[in-house]
């Protein structure tokens, strides 16, 4: 039988994060105890008022298709949120509701990129922003986010990597995997470059509500000259602990939304109707639910940052957002002769700590491991205890 698999599938691989998770789950089935630091999934239940809205929608019989673009009530609610909180003058015509942020990313990139086009992508980054351009025959061009620069983009590097083939740039703030937040100064500089070089910006803001110790989130679409060249990508998974609900959105100029909808309606038709009603409630009826979750994340974050700095061979920059710590493990790697992938595997096999090697997020991730603190405080304390025990052993 001939090979029926498309050649483009060879350009991507399975998720490195999910590989760790699958192995950790297999170990648990064998009766072993694993502390999960690998998955970027909130450990809180979805707030009750959101679940109630979905149940009531089902009870009303709202089980049919919505507009391909999304329920008009939700699109208006998203636009209102973006106006008030992000200071971006969007209307419902600028919004497309997607089946999670992942679909939003795929649809938006596929609408813009042709084979041979170049798109600037941070390194390290969530790998969908590398894999999707590759599938499309486009070229993801990495720009480095360095710990010594607090993971801010180097604007001189950005400028130097823009060619006549460059169509767009991806930015993620707060960032996965580093937990960094791009400063207003950095974003203002990037905005000037984008206007000057006439490129688009894909702004992933899914972690925007998860900010610590007074950190400020700035939407680049709110800056001069940027609303007409920005795709703001967001969703409900992280802030509202709705990962399994699969609800995201794209906010962009109306002419782009119309084009994106061609792909969206062919791929998924629409997001589930009752989930969209829950999304309306999430934005409209929120009280202290997100604030309380962020308060607990901050407590965990503070403990981890302090503890990691006290563990021999490990260090970390201070994350201002999301729920990740990007741990610098270069000293332990040098001492043990392992790379970060081997170290992560060793820690899982021997100590039952599930971490993700930094190389899962790009080549510059070598010497780092991502640690999610979307786990209980008690599990974090125990996981850090195991990590300290492992570090002491490896640094002998």
C-alpha cells in the first residue's frame, strides 16, 4: 500500500507537553505518585455562575447552530469588554467566536499566510505558532526572548529580521512559557516598527487577566496605528478556567473577519450554542471569581519563586503573568552532563515531578524547564521538596 500521509505532516510533531503528560498519567496508573507541573490548565472548577448559564441555555433548548461568526450577544459582549478593559474600539463586526484559542490561531494564520511568506515568532513560545506556519508552507522566523532582558523582545533584532517576505509578527503577553509581560515601552516600539514596515501583528492575550504584583497588561491594538493591523487572539480557558469548554475569539478589522469566516464555517460551522451563552455570562456577570483565582495563583507564584532561588543549581526570572515559571537549570545540566530534556525525564522517572523541557518551546529553551503552578499549594510544596532533593543529589 502506498503512503497516503501528506508530506506536510512531517513538518510537525506531537506536543512535547502532552508527551510528558501521557507518561505521567501512565505512571499514575501503575500506582506511582506524580506532581503535575507540565500542563497549562487551571486547577480550579469553572465558576458556578458560568455553569448555571450553560445549564439554563440547554434547558431552554438552545442546542442549534448559531451564526458562523458567533452568537451576536456574545460578539457584542466581547467587543464591549475589549472597549472598556483593553481600550480597543472594536464592535461586534470585528469579532469571530472560535472553538478555543487553538482554532482561532489556525484560522487567522491560514487566512493570512501563503507558502514562502515569513512570520516572526518568539523563541521560546507555545509551538502552535511555529507548527501552523510550517503546515501552510510559510516560514516561522524566530526572534529571541532572553532571560537577561527579562524576556522583552529586542526591537533591533526584530527590525533586522524583517524582509520583503515578512507578513506578520506573533507576540504573546503574558508569555507562555516564560511568564513575562511585555512592557508598554516595548510595545510602543514594536508598534512603530509594524507601521513603518507595514506588517500585521498577532497578539495572543489569553493570559491577560493573570497578572501579579501590579503588572500592567497593554493591548498593542490600543496603540496608535495598530487597530487596523492587529489580530487580538483570546479566549475563556485561562481566566475563567474553561479549558474543556473550547471557547475563544479573534478580534480584527472587519475585512479580515469576513475572510477568516470562510475557513471557520468550513472547518467547524460555529462554536457550541450553549457554550457561547456561558461565555456571555462569564463576561457579563463576573464578580470576584477571577480575582480570587489570581490571588491564589499569586500566593503559589511567590512561594515557588522564593523556593527555586534557594535550590542549588536552579534560578528563575520573576514571572509577572500567566502561571508559569521558566526555571534556569543550566548549572545542574552542566554538573550532571544532561541536557534539559534528559533532566526533565530524570526528574519524572526518579522523583515523580512532571516538568517540561524548555526545548519543547524552541531551541533557545535549552537549559530551562517550564513549571506550571496551576496546581494546589500543597502539591507545589511537595513538588518543590522533591525538586530540592533531586538538585542536592545532582549537584554533589
